[in-house]
C-alpha cells in the first residue's frame, strides 16, 4: 500500500515537471534540461555557452541564478500545487567556464502549510560547487497539471 502511494506521488511529480517544462520557454531557451524530478526534488543541467560569459570570460552570475531558480521552481511545484518563489539568496563560490555543464540539485528542506524552504546546490562536471541557493516558496491557487480528467 505504501509503495503504491509513493508511485502515485512520483507519477504526479513527473507529470507536473513535464507540464511545467513544456510551458517554460526561458529554461528551454537557455538549453536547460530537467534530468530528474521526485516529490520535493529536482535536478536540472545547463551547458555554459559563449553568449553566457561576462567581461571576466566566466559564466554570468545571472545564468547560474536562473539555473538554480529553475531547479527550485520544479522542486517546489513537484507536488502539483501551483507554487511561486517568495524570496531567495545565492552565494557564488566558483566560476563557471564556457563548455562547463552546470547541474542544479534542488532539495526540499521544509514544507509547512503553504510555505516551503529549498536548498539548491550548483556544481560543475568535476563536482566542484559553483553556487549555493536557498529559496522560500509560497503555494498559490490551482494545480500545475490537471489530473484524472
């Protein structure tokens, strides 16, 4: 019985992730992929392109932020309730370089009522930590995907 419920929650997370990705031209335009999603968890990746570099020839922090923010969005919407970001912080720890594959792993730390807290770790292909992001979510009205129609 317990594993059936886990399977239902996983299927719901996958449906919410697929639905959100299809509606997300920003993540698509940056070449982000949704590599894994589970209830309260998402992992996304993005290759750093030449047009993402700043004046120091490193990945502009805004692109690193967008990758972390997208993983945050997918993780907090993985329960299929429409959820938005209410605030976040980011610490940049190492540069991203052209050709790097950055991976953002978002993990739900707390979910109480309509508020959640998520930690997102961004690493490169060598497992070096590039940034740490913490986001606070707020559930709003509606569902991400229609179920059982």
